[in-house]
C-alpha cells in the first residue's frame, strides 16, 4: 500500500543579520512605547537603554525585548569620577551605551522615531539597511556617480580607477528622516510647516510656505575624504570596533553652555579620524519617520552659542592634521583633544573643559574595553543594570 509523501519540513527561520554582533542604543526620558512599532525589526536584538534625567523615574519597556537599562546612578557607579564626561539632561548621554556595549556594531535611534515607508508603501527596515551599509566597502577616495557601487543593481561607472574599486572598510552609516527635518532653530522658525515626505504635492506659486517637500532619494553615497558633514544621531549605525572611541558626543546639556551639537561634534571628530585611518562614512538610506518637532525657541536657547562657534569649529576641523604616529582611534582622539584645547580654547574656555572630557572619555573607554590580553589578566568592572 502506497503511503502519502511525508510533509516537507518547515524551512528553518532565517536568523536576523548580525543578531549576536549588534546592540541597539536608545537614550530616553519616557516610556518606550515606540518600540511596539519596531518590534518586527528590533525584537531579536539586544537593547541598551540610557535613561536621562531623574534616575528615580521608572521607564516602562514593552514586554518581550532583551534589554539593559542604565540610569544616572548606574553611570556614576560604573565610571566613578570619570562619569563627569557623560552629559546629563541631553541625548548625548547615549554614548554611555556605546561605552558599555561589547558588540562589534551599534545602531542608535531616538524614541520619537518611527518606522517609515518607502514610495511603494512598504515598511522600511532601517536596521537591516544600516547593516548592509556597514558590511560593504566605502569609496571615499573617488566619487562614483551611481552612488554606492556595491548596492544590488549598481556598479562602478566608466572611468572609475580599478585600483580604487576594492574600497575601504565602512565605519559609519548615517541614515536620514521623513516628516520632521533635522533643522536648527533659526531654520525651524522660518520654515515651521516644512516636512519631508515620499508624496508629491503641487502648490500654487502664491501659496503659503511650502507645506511639503518631495525628498525620498533611493540612494546611499560615500562622503568623500576631506569633506565634513553634520551628523545626526537619531538614525545612526557604526562599527564600534573601527571607530567606537571617537563616537563621543561631548559635554552638552545640563551645566554646559551649549546643547544639540553633541552628534555633530562626534561626527566632525569621527570623520577627521576616518579620513586619517582610511575608513569610510556612508549617508542616505535608510529613512526613519521623525514624529515630533522640538520647540524652536527652546532649541535656540541651547544652540545659539553653537551657531556662533561653528564658524570657528568647522574651519578648525577642516585644517586638522593628525601625525602618522596616530595609528589607532584612541591615539588620534587624544591628539585631537590636544588640538581642541590649543586652538579652540581662545574661542571660549568651554573648549578646554571639553578637551579634558575627551581625554576622560578615552580613559573610561580603555578601562571598560581593555585589549584582549589585558582583559584576560584583569576582570572587567562589574555592572548591575536592570536586565530583562
């Protein structure tokens, strides 16, 4: 008697990319209900949550996520006197998560960022796109006019030198935003209704300030060597092993004369070091949906010194030369801190304080992230954050 064929075995579930090699870092002051929207994309990964503000406040995290939650008391306990380098009441506190992570890659996102949709209406897995960006090379030495030549369906164009086609390792993947643009306070004030959207909209030439701008560009590009950029920390991935010690978001927020320049400071420092060490930075895809516009008047109060100072800061970074002896990120960063103190302190004494904090950050990094041989000889500092 013939027997019916046995049912085919169910296909093994596909493991999320880099599941055991990537941490998601989230700074927050509120309950993380936004994670529900991200559950299909984030649940397989480990979260490091850095609670800003009042450490006695309870932060609710949806069930089913694997996470560590650190508040200011944890920062003080783990770092001791070195905790002074971690900003308070500012999203710059996220870099504490970079410090305590032990994974190769980091993705960091703000808690007012939701899942965006591409022009076809499909939800965008921002994390997967950042991973694609980070595991493929960059081309900082020669611009490819078809953007990222390693993307499926693309390639190097005619005239692109074959000796450059191998590319260099990608250290940073900088994502973009739909809906609320990442504007400074003056631009927010003059364009209060402007939005980034995947939809087109025709407006009469006498209509009010444009409500929407069409800006979904399906592209990734390498930022050329020698070119700075304004890095936004709300949708950002990076290779922690390649550039982690340079991803310090500075002294901002409570007790400091400046805010909202934390991610840009880290971006300027990291880009100069990437250029020196021949590493790549990509920008473009993926998009997230930025849901909440911050108050431009509050932002102006935080930014106004930075708006003035950046006219000195940017030429400084454009002129930085790191000596050939700087062969590691830590050595580059220490040298950069010396130049910050020497050349930016005349702009304002704040920069001497910031330069000292940069050195403290490196000391903390090396204490919590010793080289393998040192780690084998001494136990790491213990941390007892809330774990789920």
